[in-house]
């Protein structure tokens, strides 16, 4: 198994670098179900942030990218089921993906709720406001 850093995923998804994108393509396209790539939870969060912040990707495009990663048999995604749950919540409302993932990770860990001061996170991701 080979770990994939966020920048490799970004180059592969965006195809924006004439030197690095072909290298990312070659690596990712060489992966197999017997020798998969590993994508950490942190890389998923960073990928979403980079696509939205640096590339101004539409939410629908980000959702498509994540769904594709999660469905790719040649990739092992850390905590894939939790990411799927966060992605559903992210898709359904105006929530920030990181907030959805934080809340879903806490839920998966058995937390009663996730406390926050962020009113948007309360409204969109299901967290509870710490008053």
C-alpha cells in the first residue's frame, strides 16, 4: 500500500500542473486492489479545502470527487463509512465539510454530541452550541 498526500490527489483531480499531474496520474493509475493507495482522513479534509478555497470548485464537483474516491477499489480511504455519512450531510445542506466530518467522527466514537461555538455548525451539521 502507498500513502497518497493531498498534493498528489490535487494534481490528479485538477490536472493543473504539466510536470506533477502526469506523475500523479502514473502513480494513481498503477494502483491495484492488491496494492492500493491509502488516503488518510486528513488528506480528504485538505483535498476538500483546497478544491473549494484555491480552485473555487462548486460543491457538486467536490461531492463528485469524494464519491469517486470512495468508490475507487484501488484506494483504501481511512474511515470511509464515516466520510460517507459526513458527505451525505454535507450534500444535504449548507454545512462545511470539515464540520460534518468532525460531527460524524464524534458520533462514530460514541459521543453524546459535539459542542461548538460556531452557529453555522449548529444549524448545518448537527452540533450543539456551547452557551
